[in-house]
């Protein structure tokens, strides 16, 4: 049977593309060797946020007196029940994806496949030892995997990756997190709320990688007050029993930890795809694509983490839509100008567009407008703990080119600024947008008038 499109990988890019393709009349087959939803739904975005919401609820109860609400006794938690709720949430959402695929008559194959070559009509052949499939177009969406650095003693330390941390039902006395990126800091937030002694070890000068450095430092300062130890500009050189041997400025010391969580990044999964069979061009660790998500082969596209460009589920969803639209002949291009990045700590931090650091490094002139979140009445009414900040980056032409926020609910608000960045609103145009009052989102409007 000849399929119009074959999709390898059932994560956000894959299942979105399958739904869009089938809804537009393309005969679609989807291959997923594990569970539909990919890493994001099964062992990443959704389960992590489910746990973080439980932690946020616990934090709210602990601090309820600040809001005039009394709770008798010390609030407690049951980690096994938190994990059970996480699993229930995942099952529900996976079932929802299956229903969507069935509704659109997407053929699902629960097996691994690889590229074989082309037939005489230049259709793509793919398959495994059991069967061969033929498709006019192929979309590669195999995602990414955890990077495991060659740290001495790590392989015998019984370390966790995010997958094991999400299924763990026992609270460790202490936790050393190797890597202070988004995933590492979110887990630091979760376990800190549970009362675990947490240490975060990061090689870079600041946590959260490419996020706004000023706001990242503010978040780090807040969590330091809550008891998390941060070791910045620090390298892990060895794991020795219950000790993590670290090195900074040529001097070694150690961090004690009952458990180690490895969070040193992810890399595209391209192994076993046989991409060399069709001479698909690579870029760094991922597959090179153009603005339509097309690879160097005219009938093969790649979306999501496999491109190595933006390892975010929402980016993957949009890339899947662009690829299908190009196959259908619809005018569409992928834009990375306003991709939101969010860290679901408590408080949240989010950003879209360019940062001060990026612009300064490139020598691009810009203006920064910023206000404490306390200028929002709604924020003050609902936040008795940490303050935050809204920062807007303005280009030379008075267009909005970046926005970065610290404070709840930054994850929900950042899309407002993202629209302004994507649509190239000027400050004057954005000022004319009416925000409802009282809302935390008004802080964006207020910042425009500094």
C-alpha cells in the first residue's frame, strides 16, 4: 500500500503532523516504537508539570497564613499519590491522542522502522525486519535522548535521569542535580518543596542557559533563600559513593548527596534511521532543514528535537504543521522569532524573542524597559512571597523584539508578548491594546509606558 505520508515518531511533532495530514485527506501512517506522546507527554513536559503543580499546592498551604487562611498542623504530602496522579494524567492524555488518531483514520504501527531507499517512482521505502512500507513523503520526528557525560564513577552511582525521577516514590534525604538548565532547575524546585536538601551543579556562570540572565539570577537568589545550594562555573569530575567531586577554578571539593539526578541536556536521536541511505545532510548533531522543514532530500522532512534547533514541544508542534502545509502546497514558513521558553518553577520564568545578552554580543543597539511585577495590582493581591519583573526589549525601529518575565503566571502571559514580537508591533501599536483590569498581564502594558 502506498501512503501519502509516513511519520516516524509519535511525539508532539509526529502526532500533530499525523492529525493535520489526515484531516486534509492524506493517507497517513505513524510509527511509534514506545508510547504515543513521545518524551514530552510520557516522561517530560506533562508529568513534570503535574508534579510541580502538587509542589506548588503544598507551597501554597505552607504559606496560607500570609493570606489570612489558617491550616491546623503541618501540611504533609504522599509522594506515591503524587506519582499516581501523574500517571493518571499521562494515561488520560495518551488516550486522547489515540482517539484523535483513530478519528482521523491514521494507521499506527507500534514498531521501530528505518529508511531503506527509493522505489522506481522515487517513493520512499521504509520498514524493519518484518515488513516494508512505501510513502510519497516521510517525516522524521524521532526526538531527542538524554546526554550522559563521561563522568568517572557515574555508571555505578545509580543516578537518575528525568525519567527515573518522575517515577520515584521515595523521598531522598539529599539530591545533587548535575546541570542547572530548565529540567534541572524544575526538579530542584520540586524536591525543594518536598523538603529535600538540593544542590545544583552548573558549569556555566548562571543557571537556565539562554534565558535572560538578570531574571535567572533573581530566581536563583530566591531559591537560595529556600535552601538550595548552587555551584556555578563548576565541573563534576567524579562520583565517589555518596560524594560528588567538583572542581572550580582549579580547586576540588565535594558535595554530599544520597541521590544524583543527571540533567546535562539532550541530543537528537538519529541512530537506526539509516539516513545515510538517502544522503540526508546533517547540521551539528541534528538533521539540516529549510524554512519548510524539508531536508536535503525533496521528499523527506524533519521536525522537532531531531533538527537540534529548538528542543521544545511547542516548537515541534508548529514545525509539524509547517511540514504538512508545505506537502499540501499551502503557503507557510517556520519562524523562530518568538518561540516562548518557560521554566515552571514557583515563581515561573518565561521569555520570548531576543535577550539583552544576545543583542549585546552581536553589537545590536536596543532599549530595555522593565518594571517590578508589583506594579500590577492583581499580582500584589495574589503574591505575598517573591516579587518579579517584566522586561521588554525594544529594537532601534521601536519594534518589540523580546520579552522576559519572572513571576506567576509568566507561562500564560508570555504568549501576549510573543504575538507582538511575531507580528512586529511597535511600542506605539502595542500601547493601544486594551488589557483587562485587574490582571497580572497588565504589567506588559505598564512596562510599555516607562
